C-alpha cells in the first residue's frame, strides 16, 4: 500500500516538473555568414585532426612539414561539409574521420573537379603557344 502511494507521489512530481522543463537549443555559431551547430563542428574537426595525427605517427614517411598543409586542407573541407550539411554529431564524426583519412585524395578530387568544369589547366600540348625563354 505504501509503494502505491510513493508511485503516485513520484508520478505527480514528475508531471509538475515537466511543465517547467524548457527545450534545449543547440549552440550555434556563424562563419562567413553561414550558421552551424557547435557540437557537430567540434566533433568533426577533432575527429579529422585525430586521424591526421594518427596517420602522421603510424606512417614514417609522413613529415609534418609536408603533412601540415594537407591537414589544414582536410580541416577546411570538414568545416565546409559540416557547415553546409548541418549533420548530427555522430554523422559529423564520420565526416571528420573520413575526410581526415582521405587526406591527399582531396587534392586529386578537387583537381578532377576543376579540370572537368574548366578544362585541362597547364596542358603541355604543342598547339598552345609557349612564352619565350629568357
């Protein structure tokens, strides 16, 4: 009999407390005029940085002098993906991890994108006039 009374008391207090609960809104930031949620952004950028650090430490041929620009580029792409797609934190972790692991491949994809849209740049074919040598 006492357990039923305790259950009613807990149930009644929970009902009263639910009237006072306000929904939590994610913290948002703004960069270049576009808003983003801080939680997914931090998750994605830290995942990307962790993967780039892991790659640099596990593969001896990687040097930070060479890998630093690639790491910065992957961080920029991760930021842009998360800012434009606005994923949940778990998906942002996946984007950060994947783009961090992709690394130099981002440059190859970007080059293919530019060549597909603008034509081959720096083509050394014979029909293109070359500047005179000094």
